[in-house]
C-alpha cells in the first residue's frame, strides 16, 4: 500500500497525542494527609505510581465540602498544561520550567469509579451521605437528616412552625446550649 502525506501526518499527530499526559483513572495507595496522596495508575497497560500528589477538594474562600479519603478510593490524576510548582507554593505565577503536561504537574480528583463499583445514590436535589447510612437530603424545600445519633452543638437552635421531636409536636420551639435558660415551647 502506498502511503500519502495525510497518512504520515496522521502518524505524527497520533504519536504526539499518545505521548501527552492529560488525565488517567487511578486509585489511592497511600495517604499522607487530606491534601496529599500516593496513587497508582496505568500507562499503556503498565501499572505505575505517583507519590505525594496534591488532592483537589471542593472549596472556596467561604465554604467547603470535605470527603474523607481512604486507601483504595478511586479517581483521576490530571496533568496540567504548564508548570504549577509556584502555584502549589502559594504564588499565582506559573513555575520557571518550560514544560507541558509533565508528570510532575498533577492533581488527584476523587470519585471516578468503574461501573461495577459505583455507589447507588439516593434521590434528592442535594444528598450528603456515608456508606454506613447517615444522610442529609435536600429536595425542593424539604430537608431530611437520617442517622443513628444526631448532634447539634454551639448556640441556640430555633425551629419555626410545628416541630416533632421524639413523637411530640412543639410550636415555636427553641433549644439553647444550656447557658441561656431552659428550652421553651408549647407541647401539643
């Protein structure tokens, strides 16, 4: 078969694209802290490890959602377009090295599981839960909290409208933390 210039160009493009690190499925093999893990991933069907990979959590300057990590948890390792060593140290400037999709510029994001291992999520608009059964579910204007023991600490809890606690219905019920007087409310 005679090869033309398009065949050669496709070979070059395929060779370059197969050498570029973008994102790979992986699993945690060791945890250093909530922000640093060792991971195992596969490159060309060969297992390889990366050590002290930063962990991406959902956070802003005002809020966060923390998911506890365990050895065996799965996710992806992403490789940045450029050197991010200065950014990791707190600078908004890029690093001094001229590198692209380098194995040293990576981050672990949890939650990418193979189909047979995916958790069956309960229905709801926002659901936070554990595999042991504790759960907070928000759907529309309904909030449900399920768990073996539910604790609310610090300050005063005020519930407007009818509130049912241990089968008893209370109106305009307030519980304090013990320093501000006894609970008030009418029991029905």
